[in-house]
C-alpha cells in the first residue's frame, strides 16, 4: 500500500482509486492522457510574461509583482509549490514594498495546466492573503477547473515520487 502524502485529506474512496491506478502502474498514463499539453514556459522571462498576461486578463487592479521566477529551492515536501512574498525596503525616507512570486522549478516540466493552476493560486494571493472562500473564488475565476487541477496536481506529484523511487531501486 502506497503512502499518499499529497492526498491524505481526500476521502478513502478516492485514495482507493488512486491506489488501484498505482498498483496497475497506470497513474502516469492516465495523467498523460488527461493533460497532453506540454508546458512551453521554461525560463524566468517566459514565466514573468505568462504570469503578467494572466494578471492583466483577470486581475487588472491588483498590484504587479516586481519579480516572478522559477525557484529551485522550493521543496514540494514542505508543501510549497509557489510563494508570494512582500519585501519591504527603506529607500531614503520612504518604505517601499515589493511583491515577489516564486514558482517551484518542478513546474518547468509539468503539464501546462498545472503551471496555470499554481500561477492562478499565487496571483490570487495578491488580493487575498488567506486560503478562504474569497481566495478560492478568485482562483476559480482565473482557472475555472481549479479544484480538479489541484487534485490532479497532487496525483502528478505522487507519480513523480513513484518515478524517483523506481529510479533509486
């Protein structure tokens, strides 16, 4: 029985279905069929353009982040796939706040839909700090299938762990 750490809070019947896919070695195949579109956003510059395009479409009035990058140091095991930070610096007599978005580098090779989901999540944090109803409404505004994408991303992370484990064996 596989430890489903990314799916621990989901109902037992869903976990059972995932266990079946894992035991039949079909999880990767199912994800590939569901998300065949390859991610073309592969550089920090492309990520910034992609993120700002989504922001201009869905969140015109939100603050524009000063920095948007892929980050090799974000660890999936620490449940950080992306971060949004506000960095305050003193410039003369003024206090200047800059927003930054960092996306885990695992998304460079992930399907395009998963990158959209995590960017939508981080953009939503520009307006809503907490993971509350308003936050998730904003996520769904940017990516209407957000909840399904979040679940499938958890499946994808499970599959990546299985692949790493198999490579070590």
